[in-house]
């Protein structure tokens, strides 16, 4: 049975209110893995249901009542907006008409694409400065960005991803990584607790089966660290 967008929107509203962020306005972004191992999730309804559920958050806090969708394998692809008018068959009629589920897994290209399209730049890059502490350049935005990043496995570009997460940490963009399946995700766990960032701009959760988790539990988990991050970036003048 298809996920009801109306129900998802109402449930997200309740969870957002419990976390005292129901009045927040953000750019809500969905990033989906299309490497070869994800094929069965696109062949069924799992990824379509995931898009609908994430749109439930977008309907509440995104300024356009939508989510901007991206795909990635070893490359990055900007799919476009999922909204109330096109969500019901978005994966079949929009997503899979633009990409093929195949290939390997790199995180950095799609993260750079998201940052570029949404006008974030890695200004506060934490490089190797031979003992000198680099200057951190923060960027103030009218509204933050919340990125839901879904993947089922490990990536090939760990160093590049670490560098980019650090570089973007002085800017109001939050990366909520969602590992799906029963595999271990040591690298995403590392990103969740990684040192050397201006603010903690990433969180990781694992969901063994996206088709079995309730909307309320899903929203509670994927919005777990977003409120505290919002408080920190407000205190530091980033929004």
C-alpha cells in the first residue's frame, strides 16, 4: 500500500513540534545512492516510500514545500524537486528516467554538487598548515539546509569526504546520513564523531529495513541532532 503523503506530513508536524522546531524554515534536500547494490530497493517500493516520507518533512519546513533530490554512484546527478504534485510516482516517472541504478560509490561528488547548487562553498577549509591554525570563515544564510543522505554501503573516497565535511562545517548545512541494511557503516560512524570541525555538522543513523519503520520513529531518529545543531549555528551567527 502506498505511503500517504498527508499522513506523513501530519506525523512529521507532530515530531517537529515535539522537538520545538515546527516553525523552522530550511532547504530540505534528499540524496539517494544509486550504486548497483541498491537495485532491489528501486525495483520495489522502498525508495519511493522513502521519498514520500522525506517529503513529509519538506511539506512542513521547506520554503517551497518540496525536497530537492539528488542521486549518486561514483558521479553526482541533480534530479529535481519532489513535491505534492509529482511525488506519487516520483521514482518511476522522474528519478529513474534520469539515472540508471549501477556503478560504485563515491560520496564527495554529490556532496559538492549539493553545496554548489544550494550556494554553499567550502570557505572554511581545514587543511594542513604546518602547525598554523587556519582562519575559519563562517557564512550567514537566511535559512539552513538539511540534507538526508541515504546509502547502503561503504564509499571509495573517504579522504575527500572527510575534507569536505570539515570544509563545510562553518556553513549552515547539516548532513543527516542514513545507512540502510544490515551492513556495518564504520566510516559514517566516524563522520558523526569526527574532530576538527567548526560545528558538528553531521549525524548518522542506521535503519535495517526502511519498509518496516514507522513514520514517527523515522522522523524522531532523522531529526535527532538537527535541533541542537540549529541552536549552535544560531549562537554562532550562521543563520
